[in-house]
């Protein structure tokens, strides 16, 4: 197989067919789709089996006996994958029919870079499902040497879903399990360890934003997993230290750790909790950020706001000045 695509599935019956249709219609023939149901309580597994029966040479379906979470389910898929490159697709999103053929073919022409990344488009529906944008936004991509282009890492989305990873670079470097935002550690660690990245800016991956459903909605309400972000950021540091890459990129790693932790803090502002509880929670988060990753004010404001948001950064700084950890 040239490419393996891993699809963790959990209660996605409403959108799953769009996701699978975008995969079975890929112009790349040598592709395997590894769909793993994570103990769904809806009809997701039935839909998967229906597609497996219809496309036996493309789809392999597995089912977890209990809910393991996205990180563990992706790790299971990595072990099962046989492709030269491995990609991931969330079960409520979909992709351009030509996405993986283009990415793979250009990777082979450019001596197999460790990572290939492409454009990500936000959508509310499946309007783009049958639109391949032929002749529009279709480029040959650019091969970038990481050592000379560290800005490509800072600018890149941590999502694994708009990327392909050369299989030998991730087989022994799995996702952290049982935590939210596991992509942050996985993606940035692989990019810092890579020598070259093939980058496209095409309209290829369609990320479905659902205001009242899924991970997007969890960011706007009380989230018991809030402090997972610190374990995720620490996991990134651990992986780079094991690869002897941390000291080389420490300034940039600290920036990523700080900004993604800060972004989680800004979500607290929209939670429906009393102001004292909100301030105390912000205090605790800010104290941990400073203790673990240093004072974020060492970074230029425009660099911080590019990840955190201009208005959000201003509001965070206001809260921080009221914090016991502010000095």
C-alpha cells in the first residue's frame, strides 16, 4: 500500500457516510482505509460494516470493545497500517478526492520527505464533497528544510488530519493516550524531528465545525480535561529530549507550550461560571504556565496573538495582572 488512512469513529452516524465517500472515491488506487469504531452507541459500526462489504479491497473495519479515546484508537490504527505513508481523518470531516494521490506522487518526486501537509478549510456542511477544485488551488507544493524554515512549524496547524507522515517516523512514536489535544504533542514533535516537509496550500481537507457538538463545542463550556494540555505539552518535550532535539529547539518548543496552554486559558472566559471561580482557575493555569514554560512575555506580542488571538491575549493579560503569580 502507498497510503494508509486511519479513521477513529465514535457516534458519527450523522456525518460518517460523507467521510467514507470522500475516501473510497480517492483517485489514488493503492490506499487502505482503517476504520476503528470506538464503542459507539449509535449506528456508526453498522455504517462501517456496510461500506466494508461494499468496498472489501479498500476498507478494513475494527471495533473496540470499550471506549479507548482518540489517541489510543489512532495508535491501534498505526500498528495495523501497512502504507508507506500514514494519514488520519476525523469521522465527521471529509477530503478532496485527489488529495492523497497528489500528496503521495509529489512526495515520491521529492525523495520522500517525512511529512506532507496541505490546506485545511472550515465548513458547516458537505457542500465541497464533490468539488475537487480542479485547476484551482492545485500546486506542486514546496519542499522545505526544517532547519532553515522553522517558521513553517510555528505557522502550521497541529492537526494530524491534513497531513501524511512517513510510516517509519511514527511507528515507534505514538500519540499520548487518554488526553484531549493529543495532536499538539504528536504533530509538533514529528515536525521538529523531520528534516524536510512538503507543503501544499491547496483546499483539500474539510473540517466540519459544529457549534453544539464535538470537540469544538467542548471549548465553550466547562471542561474537566482542561489540565490535559500540560500533560500534552510535557509529552512533546519528552519526545524531543529522547530524540536529542530539545536543546536545539527549546525557544520554539517553549513558545508552542506557552501559547497552546494560554489558548486553553482563554476558553475559560466564555464559561458560565462565577467570576471568582473563573479568576481562581485562570490564576492556577497562569501559575503553571509560568512555572513550567517561563514568562510568555519574552515572545513578541504579534507572535503570541497569532496563536492566542489579539482580543484573547489582551483579556488574558488583564486577568494575569490580577493573578498571584504576576510579577
